[in-house]
C-alpha cells in the first residue's frame, strides 16, 4: 500500500509525521521536536490506556501465566512458541496454520500485557516491547514475507497489543526512535483494518479485526484517521454481532467454544470503555451469557460440538460459567434454542448434582466451523459420559485426521452411502428442529430435513466445489425419546426414490469398551453402563470400529486438537429406499428389561414399551393427515400432547 511504500522510501520519521497529519520539516532535529510535541500534546490529559484482553483466552492466575509466557512461552497445537530476542520468526514458517496465526497475533504477549496493565511492576513491559519492535523491524521496516503476517484475525489481535504498547511507551518515556516505529506500525494497522473489503464480516474474524481497529482509534486519537476508523469499527461491530447471534442468544458458528469467545468479546468490550455503554450490547451480552450456561456438561467440560476442544468450561470464560451465584451446578431442565438449532436437557440427581445431560444439534447457519454433523447428539447418563463427540483438529483442512473429525461417520449421525452431509452455503437451513416436547420426565425431539446433496468425506471442506456434490432426494427425520437415567430411543425415518445404504453411527466416549452380542454391551472398566440394541433387526447389521486405520479412519477422537486416540463407534447398517431404523439405548443394563417396539405406516405410527423393576413406560406416536399426537405413560401417570 502507498503508506508502506512511504515508510520504505522516505523513512519512518516522515511516515510517522504524515500519519498524524503533519508535513515533515527537512531538518532532522525539527522532525524530532515536532514529533515529540505532537505525541505529548495528543496523550496529555487522557486516562491511562486500557488493554483489551484477548477473548480467546482466560488467565485465572495471571501472575503465574504471565511469568510462564515470559520464561517458557506458550503451546499452540503441541508446538512451543518461545519468547526469544531476537525472535526466530522463520522458525514457524512451516508449521500449521493455527501455530503461524498465533505467532503473528502475538498470542504469547496477551497474559504479559494483561499483567502489565495492572501497573504492579515493569517486568513484563520491556520484554513485550522488545518483541513487538523486533516484529516491526522484520515485517514493516524490512518487509519480510510471511502470508500469516497480515492474516485477518492476526492483524486484529495484534492491533490491540500495538495500541496498548504505544501508550505505555509514551508513559515510560521511550526514545523518539521507538515511538516512531510504533507509530508507523499503528497507522499501518489502522489503514489495513479500515479496508472494508478486507473485513471478514461473515465470521468471528471480522469482529477481532474491528476490536483491534477500535482499540487503535480510541487509544491513539491523534492519528489522522482515528475518528473515521472508530466510527467504522463501531458500526461494523454492531452489524456483525446482530448477524452472528441468533434471536435466542446462540452464536451461529456451531461451536460452544466460539460462543464463549464471542461472549467474552462483548463483555471485554464493555469493560474496556472503548465502546460507549450501549444498552443493546449489554442486553446481547446477558442473553449470550445465559445461553452459555447450557454448554457445561456434568463433568465440567464444555459441550464439544463443532470446533470445540476438550476444555473445562471455566478455563475460557471471562464470566461465571457452569454454576449459579451459590456455586451450585445448573441450570437444570430443557432449553430449546429454536432459531439457534440446539436442544439441551440437563437433569440433576436426587442429591441435586449434575447427573444427566443430553445435547442435540440441528443447526446449519453457515460454513463457519460447521462439521458434517446434522442431528448429532451427546449424552451423559447416571454421572457417566456415554455418547461423545470426536472433537476438533488443527485447521489443516487437507489433513486426513482433520477431514475425519469433520465427517458424518465420526459423529452420532446417520451416514448415507458413506458420504458426508452437505455443507454448501446455499443449503444452510438454519434450524431443522421442528418439535421439542416434555412429557413429564420424558423428552421428545424431532428434526426433519430434505437432503438434496451429499459430499465425499475424502475432500477437504475448503476445497469443495459445486461439481463435487452428489445429488440425492432423501427426506430424513430423526426422533429422540429420552427418559433421563433410564433409556434413549433414536429413530431415523428416511424416504427416497432410490436405494441407499444407511448407517446409524453411535460415537462413544474413548474411556469405554464395547462388547458385541445380541445387544452391544457398553462397559466402563468392569461395570456395564449401557446396552445398545437395534430394534429393527434382522433387517440391519451391527459393526464396531475402534482405532481403525484402513480402509479409512474410523473410531477415533481428538482430545487435544492435534492427535487422535481410539474411541469406539458402533454402527447399525441397513439399506433400501424407505427405512425406519430404531435403536434402543438401555441406561440401566443391570436391571432385567423387556422392550417392545412397533412402527407402521412408514414411520407415522411408533410405539415403544419398556418394562422393568415392576414399572411400565410406554410412548405412543401417531401422525395422521390432520394432526400429530403423542402420549407417554409411566406407571400410573400419563401425559399427552400435540406435536
């Protein structure tokens, strides 16, 4: 860009003065005097600069984390990023996308600058400043090449640190030469982030870009374009937040972790004071915080749908998450995010502790962090994690392991002809969940889709073209009937004009062992915790995969985001053009249980009877031309509803 050419041709001092709207005198001593006067005049009377902390990190023990960053660095996807002087930037040039982004976003400096902002001492300030000046010398003044140096999200997150370190450098009375370098870097970032066509308005990256621009504009009001930049950033942030969250408060990138990040984002913006107190932002933050409470599973981990790693919920949130003000787990009950496309049922034990947790995903809003996981579910029962998610993997989209964890077969989903469900943007359906109904303690969920295209699981998601779509004409309905702590029935009703091979996959927690028999027995150690029984046999067959490598990866999970571990997956296989596949999960396998299931009229009539321990549970579903009704009876009690 023109400003960058000015830096390289006429020198940093001329560029610095130009960034503040001052013509440059020819004499160097006058340049220094003018620059010093302009900077001092600009910051005089301003309150101490605020550091806008990264919303993608949370440092519970800031002191120890900052010292660790300073002394040993940070880990990104298993790679150590260490703070050296000079920094070996080229050392990371061949690493994964995630690592290279972290390097250029200066992720290693976040905790250090957050600690420095407390103004307790200067132990973090000087090493952080040296690292930043090294980057400026390498990638601005010397114009070294690295495609991730100007990667959108890295620029935004780097800008918040630049804004802070410039003001701190002024406070510390750093030499003119240092302030000049920082000034030209700050102005270059303002120009880069103000390019409307380069702002990723469709994803969370755009929000990080605009918070970086806002931090620069508010912290350095003396730069020529700060006022315009601030207005542009605020308007863009408000637009994106309105577009990125559903009306019921769910962040629409299919990942609870990114929901937490974006909720952090709003909370930290309010805390920084960079954005004037907006009632709309305050209201959005409250709704998003309330929504996030439903993502905390009984083991304290964050619901790992989409690109969410295995992390404790409290390790990422800048707000209270997972307990109420009294420290008790919750919330309990059922939450249906109608527009967001998610259902969570969270029930306590008799002692009031978190015990049973069912999550069901029926959302497709955009390609952002969307895996091929339509109608995926996760289940904790009787205090145990039973059905799980494969997790996420480093964003190297052509890595077979990344392609696996994104695939339909890696989830508790219905796979058709060995293909993935569609993730074409023009087939995004919002929410496919049509009915959620409580019948006393029992929950009924139904989701419906008309599938028109499927995709090979052997293609990287970022390389798929229109020509890669496999045309189909399949109407798919999935119903879940869940009695917490007792049983779960999964019913897939598929109708097509052509023959297809269908597989119900059940992705189990990696700590469990599955023994095949008439019923698949799920064991935790030596204790049986569930059985899985296809109720439509003998028309279906059962397969078990656990750490399978050939002919394709199957039965794996990623616990850390960069390696896979074996994790059992049970698959129920059937074929035909019209099929109803019903699989019964008994959550009390130690009790003698009798199960009866009947379906008729192509899935329009369903009846499930479960008898055990002297009690009968019966679910009846009828879909006639003009009404759909269901009843559930448990012992002497009965509930009925139109669904």
